[in-house]
C-alpha cells in the first residue's frame, strides 16, 4: 500500500493579499462617503441654529394712527421648516401703536393664556381674547382682574430706522406667568 502524496494547496500570493486589502479599503470609502452625506442631510434640521427674535421691518411710521389706536400688521419673514424654505411667509402678527410720549409700542397678537389671537375692540378701546374672555388695556396690561391670562400681552422690542418700524418678533410660551421664548 502506497501512500498517496497530496499536493499542498498553493500558498496565497502576497500580491493577492494586497489587492484584496486595497479593494476592501476602496469599497469602505466608497460606502462611507454617501452614507455620511446622507446622515448629514437627515440630521440637518436638528443641527440648524434657530434664530428666534430676528428684527423684521413691519411698516412705516406714516401707517400708524397719531391718536394711539393700535393697528394690526402681519409679520412676513423667510422661514425654514425642516427641509423646506418659505420666503416671505406669514409667521405671526403684531399690534403697533403710538404711545402718548411719541414712542412706538409693539404687542404680539397671541394671547398669553392659551395662544388664541387677540382682537382690538374699537368701541371699548381694549384688546379681547375670544377664547377665554381675557381682556387687556390698550397698553397690553391685564384689564380685568378676573381675566384668566397669567400675564399681560407680550410686548416686543421696537426700533425706528428713518421712517421704518422694525420689530424684534418672537413668540412666548403660553399659560405661564413668566415670559419665556417659545
């Protein structure tokens, strides 16, 4: 009985090892680059810095009544919502009025109680929230002690540049006595 001699399998060549290592490295990079780009696009809205309270030109001084009657103006601004951009979209509204000392006062139209829009009533010369009967004086302070609103209407910063009225527009959390930006 003779023993059969089996040939040894061929030893892997050094070149094939280097070739396979290079293919794996190139494949890894080719996979990671689009994967990283996709994750960056997916997480972009989470990384984006939201600038609340930017100054927006609302109107000119000529549009405000000289007798101090509040007038409602829409706030138009470019807005980004996740991956969509909306140029000059309505983002809110303000009441502007001239105070007796000649300054301009801006009040957010959102009721601090539950977030409903406040209306100005010409006949009683006060603001009224139709949702829960909150009432506010013409300067935005709570008019009725029984009002459910936890604070006065939210006053916003105003700047007059030339004849233009600019407002630093921002919304605040509702239902709280303290004024916390939303």
